[in-house]
C-alpha cells in the first residue's frame, strides 16, 4: 500500500503534472491551429505524446522500468485529453 501511495504522489506531484499539462496545451494548440483536423484523433495523439514524454523525462518514475514509464505516460496523456474534453463541454454549454 505504501508503494502505491508513493507512486500516486510521484505521478500527481512530480513530473506527472508536467506531462498532463504539456499534453493539454498541445491538444488546445492542435485544435486551434488545425481547425479542419478531426477531433477524434486528439485522445490518440495525447496518449502517444504522454508515452513519449514519460519515456524522455529523466526523473519520471524513478526506479521504474521503461514499460512502467510508458504506461504511466499513456495514462497521463489520456487524462489530459479527458480534461481537454471537459473544458470543451463546459465552453459549449456556456455558449448555449
């Protein structure tokens, strides 16, 4: 249980916020700069960006293997796209 709490602490307060924030900002930029792009691709792009960032950030998931880093990055990328979709829904409700 302590190991799980340590992992959650590391993901939420460590570089996990950095990964989720970068993916969120990139998703917003993609949507703004490429308005003709189908938005169904954004979660996949976010997940792939999360994997990439999880693997290249040096202090992310210290002491863990590459697979754990990739899966953690994948989850954080998908979480960021979920946040993106939530903000999009809130914006669309405000316009109605």
